[in-house]
């Protein structure tokens, strides 16, 4: 039974683990830019998200989905999905920080969960779909 569950959800679990490394990188860069360098949170978010996207693409391409042909086209697709996530993230940051007055880092952590599900679905169905070898 556990083996069946693992086979069914392996890609999502590995995607989340890889995402954890990207989230760590994203949050560290974000915190460093906002609190260390004094950048505006939206600009810091754009840079930190880009760092996380690049990290996650290469790990997913080589370790999770194992689809490395047409790498630059896949990267473009993955990055566009990431930019969609950035748009959702920026809008929610505006709402949580700008309107509701929540702390920047707390807002960022809450938003990550919403964006993860959206991006996994799009990347599995578009960027790394099985028929797209």
C-alpha cells in the first residue's frame, strides 16, 4: 500500500522537497535584501523568486521529472509558470503587507503554500508532461 502511494505521489513529494530548497533560497535572499540591504519588499521578492525558480527548474529537470531535452524551452516554460506564481505572490503580498499590515516574512511564508500547488499543477501538465520528451 505504501509503495502504491509512493508511486502515485512521488513526483509531487519530490517536487515539494526540491521546492523546499528553493523556498529556503528564496526566503534567505528575500530576508537579506529586505532586512539587510533595505530593498523594497516587492523588488526583493522579484529577485528572490527568480533565484528559487532557477534552483527548482534544474533540480526538477534532472532529478525529479528527468526530462532534459529541449532544456531551454523547458526552462522558458518553467520560468513563465514561475512568473505567474510571482504575479500571484506579488498581489498577495500587496494585500497582506500593504493592505492588512502583516509582517513581510510571515506573509511570504503563507503565500508560498498557495503558489506551490498552482505551480506544481502547471509544471507537471505543461513543462514536464510525459508526452513532451
